[in-house]
């Protein structure tokens, strides 16, 4: 039982990190599309 809890306590932060990286990648891609659609400069985007 203790080994299972230890594995879970290591897995949750790692999964959260992957979720955060995926979200940042998605926002970066969306920003590029918005920049192109609204003809924004790099500073404005």
C-alpha cells in the first residue's frame, strides 16, 4: 500500500507538468493564428 501511494505522489506532479506544457504550447499556437488573422505586430501579439 505504501509503495502505491509513493508512486502516485511522484506521478501527479509529473502529469501536472505535462498538462502545463501542453497548455502553453496550445496558447502559443493560438497566438500565432490570432496574430495572422488580425495582422498584429510581434509587439502587439
